[in-house]
């Protein structure tokens, strides 16, 4: 048996890691998402099997048990056996909070006490993965990230189940259907319901607009009086119209020169919003397409798509010339004038801002610097949706 192993989040990730580092860091074993589920309330306190409006909060934390479905049992068994002899584990799951939980919960469940190294990569090409293993850090440095994931999961278990049971028992009034309450769906439903009530209760309000036709040397045009508060009384509108009628005099035109900085880079919500408005995609489809661009076989042209922030670390400034050069090979981007050297915008109003990354586990979504020179080769293999997602960034345009 190997004295060290690598744990990845899924089989495709294991394949990429294996292609990048071979067996240098031991056997590479994939999970299948979460290999453990939390215990049910009645598994912790038998009296909780009967639904009642109480807070289902145990003395400590809800424990875990092996998850069912798919190949989870077989994959967990392989990892469990490997942990018996492994002196070192490399956690190479996704770089976000959930990825930390998926990998570390296995070690916690089996009380693994060997050395654990955390491998974080925001792109899945071979060079990025090799670099990530080279700069891996002790997993203990990510204790707070794991604690945050555990807290989120435990809170969901306690309050979602407690509120679901309470709503079902009290509001259901004997109905056989469960009234589900969730951290995401319930507030979302509330927003939709609130908006629907606003629409139903909307009372139309008549108002008046005053439009003047101005005749000048070059012809004529219309000007609309647009005060901040709408004019709802006819006599006031008539007074304004009378004051403007037959007026003769110079018209003043004011021209303001304003500067506007470039838009911020994308995090996942902003990318989903853009694709939703431009292509009519639901948020789930945007994530699905972006994930394929991130880790799809023969693609890997963008960084990790589940970005939380819209900034980049200053350590990536050195990658800018290569990314810009790679993008300028494309027909659309080559037509855009770019200063040489490129302008680097730092700070809260720019793109490179270390302070803006505090508390985040990954940066904004950008082109993968290690595959940027392969875009012309990759482009024909992309589906129409993948091309749309690739070119939807308000920054670099990737169309080839």
C-alpha cells in the first residue's frame, strides 16, 4: 500500500491530476462529491422521530454517516483502505469552502492523524496543478475554512429541519403534504410573493407630461419637461406649458466630459446575471457551462467559476502580458487598442486588490494563463453555449 495518497473531489479531477503529476504524490483517489451525510434528528435523539414544533439542536454537532447512491460506497471504501497505511494525504478537492468540507470530512470521520497537505488550484490544466502541488500548505492553515463549511451545514440541518417540521405541524393543519422551509428557497419565494402582491395591489396614477417643440436654424426637435416628481395636477402642467409657449431665446447645451473605468471582473453571480439577461439562461445553466469551460476535457480555458469576489491578487499581475497577448490572437480582441505595456489597475476601483480577497478562497473568473495560447485550437471544440459564455465577459472578448 502507498504511504501517501491524493484525494480529489470527483473522477474527472482525478484524471487531470494524474495527467499532471502521475503517481509522484501517491495513489489518486476520487470522491463523488460528499461521501458523508449528516445523521437525521431521530438518529441523535430517538424522541425526535415524532414531528413537533421544537428546535432540533443536539448537545454537540450532528454526526456523519456514509452517503448512499452512485458509486459513493465503493469510492469511500477505497479511500478508507488507503488511509490505513497512508502517512500523508494531499487534499486536492475544489478550492472553495465546500471542497474543503468534502475532503476533510472523510479524514475527520475516520480520525486520520497523519500529515495532511492542502492543494489549491483555480484552473485545471497540468501546469497549474503541478504548481499547486509545489506550493501546497499544511491543511491546518485552512481550519477556519473548514469550520465555516461545518457551521453552514450544521445550521442548515438544524434550522431547515426544525422550521420545516414546525411549519408542517402548525400551518399544515392535518394536511399530508410537507411545508418545506429552506435557507435559499424560502427567502427567494418570499421575494417572488412580495413582488406579486405589489403587482396585484398596484393602483395606476395619471400624470401629465409637458413637451415643447423647439425650432432652431437646423430644424426642430422636442424637449420633454421631466421633473423629479411627476406632475399629477392639470393646472400645474398647464401653467408650465403657458410659461414656455412662444418663448424666444438662446438654448444652452452643456457637454460634460466624464471618465468611466472598465467594468469589474466576474464572480459567479455577476456572470449568471449577465448570461441570464443576454441568453435567458437560468443560473444553474451558467454554472454548468462555466464548469465545463473550467474542467472539461480538452478545454480548461477559464479559472475556477464559483468565484466569490471580483478581484485578483497582485501576484497575478505578471500574467497580464501573456493573457493579453493570447487574447489578441482572436479576431475580435485584436481590433481593440491596448496600451503597451497594459494598464494595471490596483485597489478597490481596479482589478488587483489583495485586501478585497480577504476571507475569499478564490479570485474572479479570468482566462487560464496556462492555456491562453491554445484558444485558437480549443475554440472549434466548444459548443455554441460554451462560446456564448466565453464571449459574455465584459472584459476580454474571446471570440476566435
